[in-house]
C-alpha cells in the first residue's frame, strides 16, 4: 500500500486498481468545472502552491474523478484541489476517471460502509475519512454521525496521515495501534517520529509508554529544565482530561508538560470557532 500513498491522502489513495486502469484518460483542464454543490469552498493558498510545484515537477499523480455534464464538459466529483493546483501550474491536460452521478453516490456510500462494517486498519480508516472529507466534501460532523464517531475522532484519524510512510506501514501491519500513532504525532520532527516508532515497536511499548516517550523526546534537555515529571497516575489523569475536553468541546485537544506546568492545545479550523469556544468557557 505504501507505494500508492504518494501525495494523496484521500480518494486516489484508496480507489481500487480498476478505477485507475482502463477507465482513466486525459481531459483538458478547461473542459472541467468544479461541483457547485461541493460544500468545501476554502482552500489554503500555501497548500495549493506546494501542490502546484509538485505537479510542475512530477505531473498530476492522482487522477481526478469526474462525471459528464453535457456539451463536452465534465464536473468534478473528487480532486478539486488537484484541479486548482494544475491550473496554477499551467497544466493543459489532467488524468481523470469518468463516473456517472449515481456511481459517485455509490462511491460515497461504499466508503462509509467500509468504515462501519469492514475490519480496516487505522491507515485505511484514515484514508477513507480523508477521501470523504477532503475529496467528496462531507463535513467531519456529518461523517462522524454516519460512522458513529465524534468530530475529534475523525480529525485525529486523518492526522495519522501526517506520519512518515514507514511509520504508517507499522500501523498497517498491526505493529502499532492508532493510539500509538496519535502519541507519535506529539513529536514534531519526522526523524524523531521514526525513532520513537521503532522503539515502541521493538520494545513492545503500550500507548501510555509511547506517550511518555513522546513527551521526553518533544521536550529537549534545555527546554526541560525545571519541568514537572509526570507519574503514571498523572499521565492517566491527563489522558482522561483530554478525552473529557474533546467530548465537551467537540475538537481535538492535546495536553502537554511545559516548564513546571501544563499547556492545553485545542485544534480549531478558524477564528470563529475560537470565539465560539471562548464564549462557552466564559
């Protein structure tokens, strides 16, 4: 699976081989339109520029999924970011897979059913979530309702795809769990993430032990002078508090040591959410 991950975290990474085989063709970028019913309208300019540079170097690796719109035009089902970035890169044609409208709906249903019914590993679940949220435009709240998970749980699953490929392979193969992956994400550096993952795998660490290792690694010796040392009981209390905050705020939360105290970090999508949470807490 690792060789198919590439730049894509979403639909292209989990489509069956048949979806990128004989049905794939190239279409002029100018003959393709965005889906007017796509809920997602805001795209990070910085991320688009980075993807555009990648497309200039390597082309569009993941095909767009489109449906016929009549008069020689096509509408995007999945892949609007790649379409926008391709335009920025000056690409004239992009690879596509053509599907009809009913098939697009079936694809969404199939992905959700796979998440609910199949024994997927965490990486497969993360890719399915990313496909539904980033490519097909489902909100995290709506997806959470359909698969019986909270919004923070969906966010945390998608974040797993930020791990290095070799660490993701450990999750795919069952050497590490989703909880291990979340713990490893606390370390900002990819090299340190690999080191921590290998140590957790080789020494059979629990999630709690991996979290402790992540804290020790994230806090350098210089930064760590005078910081508090957490006992196992305190670590469990922090985990419980994190879960309670995530449930109450419906957002991903991280609590970490800093100096002699603790820092609470809340992941937000925009300033409006920050204001809303501030109002709820005051």
